[in-house]
């Protein structure tokens, strides 16, 4: 299974025997699901970390673990008390939203939005403020009560501002779609839908939802909410379901504000399916809370899944055919969890690596009800990017969709570039301090420098082709997405398929080790590949991924020692791994291939 650190690149560590900052040690504890220890260490970081930004983040993360993971709301209240920074206000707003205090949540989130300087914090604050408007309306309408809120119009403007400034990140565009549909603003709803799926004149919608997408493109501009005819609402509602927006579909199909109701078998089935997904989401969260406190059984969650399926009266195969459902209740890294989403891409390709090949089916998932325990436990900062089984290669699209936009901003937006440069300098200083005692560890400064090098090289290449403006942006986004897809899916998951087919491997650590080697050696950009799920996804954590990453770190250091004279600018007297960015792409590939049993054949 491909583990992915998302745009925030939560850098997880497990380095024993080294004196490390409490903030970094807290992330180690979080990687190992030691939530109580993580809270304790984040509390230490709140007062001891030299970086005020990390002190603020530590408080917000401690509070989130307390109320959302450990269920100690009073502790979270104490942690956030008297804090007025944007991180704390955003976390307080999320907690108020969860308690149903919608007016207070919106006010707090808007305060956070005014203070936020980091892009990811602006996004989180804006989305929380939007949810504080949409959730009470959705709950009331699903209960059969026609309610409206004049704040819908200003919320549309509030969401458009960060989209225009920072880009169409998934959470922003999804929130905008919900607001626009409730407001009866079809044109904005179509904009939001297209942004969510990255649909442009040169980028068609995913193949499994293409027909429904065409219907939305034709019908949504004229949508006026409850004022639209029943026939139009039915067409749009079913098309929303066809593009995997099931809650939105149900709300359009069963709108209590409409004078003429929709009551037919297909529409009612969509409404029932959306309700079942919400019930499964609630049961899954309850299960994860039990797991976080030490439980390892999953009978209650399995019973909930079976109960909802029986209510629908459809078999799993029928649900897959009708709605694109994918569901797997099992274990990831020894933890019982659920992966449940919906197929939006389904295609076949051949993968060749080192003279071995496999025919692969690729499926992309979206509309994730659950993407495993890891994503829930890390508040969406880390998660499963994909996996391979007897059916094919699966990609969790939301794990990748925002990455290219963030990278574009980092190289073209002066404020974002300056912020990243400052962060990289701070991270590099901490890397150097850690490397004195722990030569192989997560080095976030190194990962960030590799990523910046990859972005700058790509931008220079596209400039050399004469691209500018929208054409430059679209080409950059497409290349970043294609490069990440090629390395993390075709190379990484393809290697899993090859190792299963030829060597019948079932050792998780060895499988991940080999797949990560292919992920870098066969990547269009080895720097980008290394900076993500290897150097940017935990080195040494007590998981198959963490152990594989540590082995790769050891192998890279060994290669650098053996080839020190060939590496321009290398200081052999200093720790080697933090200097990995001095290697050329060819040297990076050679170092990685030196560890691969297939490459040595």
C-alpha cells in the first residue's frame, strides 16, 4: 500500500537515542499512534519550541488530539483557553462546529480567516466557516424543514476569495459546491464542480463519470434550486450522484423547499444511499475512536456496514455497479480500518520494470467515506494514497489532487515562495542539529529542498518552451500531476504487482522497500519522488513504510560514501544524508538502483 504525506508533508520520525525537539518527537508519537504521548509532547512544544509558528501549531494539534481522538473535550478547552492565534481559533471553530454551535463556529472561523497567513490555514478556516452555514441547513432540510440563510450569498464570496488567491483546492471547491446548490446558484455550482475534478477544455472529466459530467455541464447553469422544475432537479440530482456527490444529489432530489416533490424509485434510492453513507461514516468514526483507545476488534463496524447494506436491499456487487462503490474492511499496518470510496476512473495499462511486466487495471477513487485509520488519526495530513490487489491498482484521488496547485504557488507566488524559503531555512537548521546525533532520520529541510529543485527545474523547462500565463500554469500543473502519478502509482504499485507475480512476496516491509526503489528510479523526477512518501512520509517509524524508508536512507548514505569524490560540493566530514540534494538526477537513480535486486540482474 502506498502511504502518502499530503501537501503539508507531515514528517514522521522514530529516531531512538537522539535528543530531539518535543514538536518533532510528538510527530513521531503520532506516527506510532501513541496519542497520549503525542499530546504531552505537543504541550511541551507549546512553550519550548523556538519557532512561534510551531508553538501555535503544537497547541492546535494537542487540542485536536484531545477532543477529536481521545474524546477529552475539557482538556481541549483548557489547551485553547486564552489563545488568539489563527491556529487556535481555527481548531476552536472546528470543535464548536462539531458540537453544533454553528453561529459561534462561523464567527470564530471568520476571525481565524482574517488572521491566517499560511495557505493551508486559510483554507481550513474558510471551509469551517462555510460548513457552519451549510450544515444546519442540510440537517434541517433532510429532516423535512424548509430553511434558508441569507449568509449563503456572502459565503460564496468568502470561498471564492481564497480560491482566486490560492487556487481551487478540493476542500474549498467542495464547500463552494454545497453552498451554491443550497443558494440555487447553478453557474457557481458548475464552476465549483469543474474545479473539484480539474476539468478544463484540455482536461476531460474522469472516464467513469464522463456521461453524468456532460449532463451537469448542460443543465447546471440554469439551476435555481427549489425554484427549478421537478424534472430539472431530478436530472441534476441524478447527475450529481453519477459524479459521486451523493449528499448533494439527495439534497437536490428531496428539497422540502420545492413546491413539486420528486418521488420515483431511482431518486429515492439515491437519497437512501446517501443516508447509508452518512451512517457508515458515523459508525467508522466511532470505531476509530475505539481503536485509538486500544481496541482492535471490528465486529461493531462490520455489523454497521451489513445493517446499512440490508436497508438498501442491494448486494455489494449491485452497489458497485450502480454507484461505483469500493469497500474494504480489513487491517492496515495491523490496525483494523475501512477504505470506502467510489470509482471515478477505470482503465487498463501494461507496466514494465527491469524486463518483467504485468497487466494492470487502474482505478481512481473519490467520494471517500473513509480512507483508513491513518488519515483519520492525523487529521488528513497523512494517509493511504493507493494500493494494489488482485483487481488492480487503486489511487485515492483526493490524496494527490491538491499537490500540484500547492507546488505552483510555491514557485510563482512571491509570498508563498518567501514563506517556503523561510521554512526551508528553519528546517535545514534543525536537520543539521539532528544529523549530528542521528545520521538517518526524517530531514524535512532536505525534502523541501529537493521539492524546490524539482519545481524550479520544471518551471525553467517550460519557460524555455515559450510558455507563459495560463498556458504555463496549466502545463506545470499537468506535469506535476503526471509525474507524481507515474512514480507513486505506475512505478510503486506496479512494482507490487510484479513482485507478487514473479517472486510471490508477502513481507510488507520488503514489498514497500522494493516499491519505493522503483518509485524513485523509474520516476520522471526522482527528486519529487524522494521528497514525498519516502523522505516526506516518515523515516524509521514502526511501520512497513517507516522501516522501508529507513533502509533506503541507509542505502543512500552507503552509496554517497562510496562515491563521495563524484558528488559536486559534498562535504564528506559532515553527515551525508542531509546533503542528498547535491546529487544529480542520474546519481540519485544510480544510488537507488544499487539497492534493487531487480536492477542488479
